[in-house]
């Protein structure tokens, strides 16, 4: 099944609100969708997995488009993270990522976001 990126899942966030979130809040939210995609995949529910992946990539793309993260190091990390996610879910997993690796990476952003509130 291919991603249906034509549908905008987070219209309120895409209209500008996403760019008011901290990097920790943004990537913590991406991580929630990563976990949902993994969970639905483990359950064999392809439709819900694809929906979670669409939301995940939409949020990741919104994060990458945030002008605050345009400095080279941050942008490089974000685009590499998207590349690894794509490779894990749709590629040959050439980076040898595991579901636990991905969950752990995004977990610390969610934890940091919660501390900031």
C-alpha cells in the first residue's frame, strides 16, 4: 500500500500552529505516530499502520519545513531521521534499525517536552 499524502491529516497544525511547538514537542509527536505505526504493524492492521505512517511523515515534513531548524546541523539530523524512517518502514532497512531503536530515539524528545510544561 502506498502512502496517501494527498490528504492533510493535521490541518490545524499545518496552518502554522506546528511551528509554535518546540523541537522536543514536534519530535515527541512524530514519535507517537512511529509507535502507532509499529503497533498496528505488529497487529497486522495494514490500514491503521498506513494512516499512522501518513501522519508521521506529515509531521516529520512539517518539522523539516520549520524555518527555526534551518541551521545545517539540525536540518541534517531531521532529514536523516526521515530517511531512516523511510528505510525502516518501506525500504530494505539498510541502516539496520529496530522498532526499539526508533521508539527510544523519539521517546527522549517526548520526555523532554513533558518536562518543559
